[in-house]
C-alpha cells in the first residue's frame, strides 16, 4: 500500500511506515509545500495521505483518490480538508489535538507579552543603531499584570492561555458558542457576549476554529469596539479576521498592537501592509512548534495512518 507524505518528516517517523512494509512517496522538502497539481496527481495512487495545514485536501482531490482509505493531518485544525466529502466516501480523517495545547498556549502568551512590551520593536531599535540612552518613556508598552484578557474560543488552548494568565493576576472573560463550566468554575473566567468582551478587554486572544460561522468574525465593527490600548492576538486561523480592517485599526491607532501567528494567505508576503507596521509582531504559523510537540504530533499522525489502513477506528477522528 502507498502512503503519500506531503512534507519531509523525521526519519524516525518514516521508519514506522517502513517497518510496516508500506511504500512511501514523500515530498522531500521541509519548508516548501507540495505543488497542488502534484498533490492531486500523487493522491490518485495513494492509499493514505499524511498531510499538514498547508495542503488543500479538497473535494476534487478526494473524489479522484479512488484508493484512499485514510487522511491524517499533523495538526489540530482541519479547515483545509473537505471533511464532508471524506465522510461521504467513508474515509476517516485523523488530527492531533491535546498534544499541542500547551505549546500553542505558550506561543499565544509569548505574543501577548511581547506585543504588550514592544519586544521586537526594542530589538529592531538597537539593531538600527537608534539606542542613544535610557529614556524615561522610551518604548513604553502596556501593563499585563491585573489587565483584562478576553478569550474568543474557550477550548483546550483557550483554557491553557487562561491558566497562564492567572499567573499574571489577569481578569478572564471569554466568548464561546457554548458556556464552559470548567473554565468558569476552575479558572474564574466570566462568559460575555462578543461585543461586551471586545469593549472590556485589554488583551483579546482569538482561538476559535476556522468555520463558515467564524469567517472574518473580527472586522471593522469589532475593532471599533475595542479599547485604544487593546492588544489583539491571533493564533487560530487567519480567515477568522478581516486583515484589511485589522491593518486600518492598527495604523489609525484604534487599537494598540497585534501579535499574529496566522494569516489569511500563508505564507504572508513580506510586502504585506501589516508587516510594515511597527505595532505588529508576525510569526510564520509556529504555534505548536517545539521539538517535543511536533514529534508527538507526527507520531500520532503516523499511527492514524497505520490504524486507518488496518480499518481500525482512529484515536482522534474528526468525521462526525
Ligand atoms: C494546528 O495544529 O492546527 C496548528 O495551527 C499548527 O501549528
């Protein structure tokens, strides 16, 4: 049986497939996605696809992949995969929740702190030879301790961010499609409707999954409700935010700063207007990128492939 691996992955993971006598077709580049045309072509011969957030596993691909028995993504998010079509064809889709919760919460909180305290601006300032002396108000930022944090999307990662915020005595607000009793009782998070959360928060963290309902859910109207000292963080998916509106809000000083790990189009172009602003910290979608977490994600994704090929139920199956 053939396994299509759409990105170069560590040898120890490849070995799991080799030990099971599977034929491997691996795209040998670590930092470049497989071109979509090639992905379409290779999928037609594949019994299993080991994929990631940057491939488009769409209806056309699934319809033409006649031998396909399992799709496994090395990610928690699966908005790039047509789950309805996979389900219609009886193809299980596996993903990797839980193992990346703490890693993404860490990166979210890093963006929060570094945006508030202008960490990247400070480094650029030194590198540009602008540092002449200590200054009373030089690169002053926003206070984090005791501030109000609004979390949009209170899932596992949201709770991870909330736990970190408690160490900074932050007041916790959240918005979610349903109430989260655990977050309310154990973490003291207060449920708010979206507008109230946007009006009351000093820090706003977007962690909702990308769905038709969350598409551009934060746009011009939502930014206009935020405080002028608000710091907006997005470590979920770029499609949840209207980037043009975010750019205007940052440029016109309607909000203070943004920390972004995800973008509408990835990779974002270096010429993108958002990257020309000093009050933006941008990262290349590395939310879950610590070595241990990524290895665990790859292992789980590999086991999903092996189980799927044996017709076993996947441990983390996203099909309804
Ligand atoms: C995910 O797993 O969905 C993340 O965005 C990848 O780091």
